[in-house]
């Protein structure tokens, strides 16, 4: 998870929706990211579900919640959160890359579209998600070339 991006987006939208100060909302989002990074997924889930409950329009919080769900093996819920995040912000690279990866694992070719969109949303590769999407597209291209050579 990109802690800064999630924290900044969550802070703005939550502060507006729930009357939190920017610093309070940012602290909640940062704590959620830190907990997830430390493997404390259940605690991170509770925080991000709270953020989403307070402001369902927060695409970054939805993408972060989807990431936590994915890491917990709750794949349908993860895809639902990623899809909600993308509906709110079609350039949300974390949601696009993660949903793309999950779709590919389910043999859903729309996963490629998601990965390409993640790369376009972050062409400089600032987020780990877009770098992972680029790597996955590269592997798919190599695999396709190898199959064509056979």
C-alpha cells in the first residue's frame, strides 16, 4: 500500500465528510497502512472499514480495504472494494492493479485491461501497484510470444 497516497486521499475526504481534522484523518489512514504492512490485517480491516463507513466516496480507503481483504483471502470482497474504488476514481492504480491480478487468477481476460489502466494511471511507476502491473503485463507478453513461437 502506498501509505502517503492513501493517507492524503483519506484525510481530505474524511475530514470533509465526518468533521475530522486533516491530521486526525491522515493519522487513521497511516495507522491502517502501518498495521497492514506489519501483518496486523484484522486491525487494519477494522480501521479501513471505519474509514469507508464514514465516507463511502473515499476511493483510496476502498482500495486499501480491498487490499486488506485480498491479503485475508476474502477475494470476492476485495474485488467488490476495488470495483467501488474504480467507480469513484477510474485512475486508482492500487485498485486497478489488484483487481486486474485477481481477475487474471480467475482466467478473466478483463484483468489485462485493468493492468493496462493501472500503468496508464501511474506511467511514472510511483506506486508499487503500477510497477507490479507493468511487470505482470511484461510476463504476459513474454508468455504470449513463447506460445506463438511454439
